[in-house]
C-alpha cells in the first residue's frame, strides 16, 4: 500500500518516496505545451504548491519523476526551461517586512543563476533576473505561489495599514512583468483572491484566469473516480478495520463529509488535505477547517450582520476584483473555500449568477462551530450544549432549552452587542441549525413575518424575540399576527414562545410561553369528519378550548378555511364569513 503524502508539497520528494500521487499531468500538459500567462484561485490546503512543484520538475525535464504518469510519453523531454519559483509561504515577511523578504528571495535566485546585482530596488532586481536568465537559458517558466498571502494575513482592521503597504510593494514588484513578458514561456500565479492595485490583473496582457475555466475545474482536488482509483487500497484497509461497513456505504459517507467543492456547479471534488488525513487516521473528523481559519472572516460577518450562508446567490463575471477596504463577504467565503458553487445561471453578457452553499458536512459543521465558539463560548465551549438543547426540544423540556440559550448568550463578548433583531435571529438560527434542529427563520405569514419556527416530531415551536422591550409584547405579536394559522392543519402541538433580550444585562431577561394554540389545530384536524366525543382530551365545544381573543380568532379562521358546517363543533362561525363577520 502506497504511503500518503500528508504535508508533502514537493513533487520530487513525493515521487521518490513512492507515495500516492493523483495524476493531473494531462491538464498540466495543456498549460505548459504552449506559451501562456495564467492565474488560479483555490482555497488553502488544496494542492497549489504541489502543482507548481510538478510544473517545475516538468520544465526542468525530470523525466525520471514522471514514470507511469499520463504525460510520460506525451512531453518533449528535449525541451527544458529555466524555472524561477517564488513562494510567499516561506519568505518571513511578517518579521522582515515584505520589501526585505522579497529582496532576500531575489538574492537567492541571483545566486542560483550566478547573476551579479548592484541595484537595490526589488523591481529592478526582478527585471534584471528575468533579462539575464532568458539571455543565458532561454524562455522562463515563472511560478508564483500564494501571491496574495502578504495581503490576506493582514486583513483584520487593526492590521489593514500593513495590508495596504504590502499591496503597494507588490504593485511595484510585479509591474516589471508587463514589459518583460517576452522572456516568459509559462507564468502561473496562484492565490486565493483577486486584489486590485498589485499590477497582475491590470497590466499583464492576455492573462487567463483558470479559476472558473471549464477545462480546469478539476485541476486541483480529487474527483470521485480519482478517489476510488488512487485510494483503493486505503479504502480496503479501512473496511478490514470496520467489517460491518460496506464499500458503498463508506464511499457515501466520505462523499458526505469531504466532497462537494465545485467551480462550475457540476464537477465536484474532494479536498486533498481532508482525504489524506482521513485515510491516515481512519476517522471521520474535521481536518481542513482546523488547519487555519482567518479571524478577519468573523469580523467581516459581525460587520455585515450576516451569518446565514446556505443557498445564497451572488452575481459574478470573470473580471471580479475585490478591494481590501470594501471586502464583500459572500465572494470571500467562496474564494476561501467555505462556500462552493451548487448552480450557475447565465444572466447576460459576461455575467453569471452563482448559487452557493457549504460544500460538505465537515465545512458546514465546523463553520457553525467556529462562529458559536467565537461568539457564545469565548472561554471554552460547553461540549454538552448540543445534546442538552436537542434533548430539550425533543422532550418538550422548554426550561432546559431556555437555560441553555441563556448560558450561551451570557458569554457574548463586549465588542459584539446584540443590538439588532436581525443579528439575534442569525445567531439563534446558527445555533439551532448546528444542533441539528429543523428550523426556519423569518417565516412569512398572512399577517406578518415570524422570527423562527422549530419543528420536532411532536411539536411546532413559534418564536418571537424582542430586544429591550418586554416579553408580553412578543406574546402579543404572536397572538395578534395569528402566527399559528400557518400551522393550523398540523397534527403537532403548537407552542408560542416569546423572549426579550436585554443589551444592558447582555442576556435574555425573561421568557414566556403560550400553549393555547396547541389543542386548536389538533382539535380541528383530528376531529375533521369525526365525532369530537371520540377524543376525550379535546373539549366538545371550541368555546371551551379557549376564550382568549387571539386564539379564538385563529379557530374561527381555521374553521372557515376548512369549509366545515358552521355548527360542526358546537359553535356558530359567524354565518360562515370568518372573523370579519364576527366584528373582529
């Protein structure tokens, strides 16, 4: 069984140590067989560095490393190109500063190609390198890895000045490429996002963006066929340790956890980092997400007051470039891998609309966990809260539900005051979804929009939240807006729950429930066409069910909607005209 290549980004090391290599050389051949200038955006830990290392070895003519790969008998091994490879991953710009770090890496390249330099500016040094390497060795393969890392690492508000400075340095550095393109055979720049004012996207002629290119959507990541072909032995090894599992059920589970990344809405790939770690440990767990999540994303969510990202849409075109001072949350989440394309619609001209969602269980669950731990459990998560909250709903133990929610929100940090209902709704939606509850937020009804509905097998819980008001106002709204009407035909018990959040106390200061609606719907549905006396727990007359005005109005409207006889349940439904004929 071949070894796994966890953490190995060097093609030569990987091939010489007989490790699993998923052959992408057919796509690499298309990139390098002719001259071209390319950009590729993919999330972190997706194999960008290994791709560049593979291209480097191919350019240098290392045929021995490509034995038994697709390209072995297709490539002209007589052709060799000098390679200049610059990686922003390991140049230590955090301590040295970007300008000095770039100068250090250029100095190493000069030593490699025996170039003497007597100039100081990095732009001029870079230009001289391109000119002399071309003169001595011919056209160059130039590979730049994670070009935008010196920007992304400083996107938090307190570091944004550094990001702006690095942006200016990079603009100066890359500007020399514009007038020296004739020295280059292949240029590939990888990164996560497109940022303006770094010269690459504004000044490079004929730059081809491979990010959404239909021919290269599977250039990185593992397809389903590749998973089953290259990891067949590892799949079998897992099954020997878990003999109750079938191969198909295992594949289905792996797909649920780690598949789903797509750049066209049709082709889907696995994250290599997660797959390699899964086969190493033989355990389903969160691997990619915990390897590093930028905190600026959380800050951006705070700022945009947006925490719901399932089935969201945004419009794009091939020229989308994002300003670091005006970051757009949804595109950033897509580019960083937390959201992926599930559907693509052509709008007009060069514009498309993407529908996005979490790619898989690992990302979705981890993202919710990240948000909840960052906001609600700042001093360490209560690992039992998931089970406690779920059990509370399932067992209709609302005291437990309210207690858990109170515990979660008491830890909300000072810089995240819940001052708007939309923020409160988003947080609760995340919490309930994370727990695995069936929840709908901002549900439209005939009379308004209720905050949240949670359904279990036996109950429907209708929530109305207020901020710095009173719990009675929440209950009054549930009644007056007749939120229960939408669920009148359900056989489940309806319960209304009102809560008020105090920003001064930074907690829910009071909860209140009403279950007058509970027997109404079940009474109407369960006894429809039957004798009410069959149900001993249901009063014969609806006037005995509830004398409260709001719930009685719901009863009248529901009876009218069912077109039953007016006196079927022992009450007169106002001449069949519904609530309006009762005089309100």
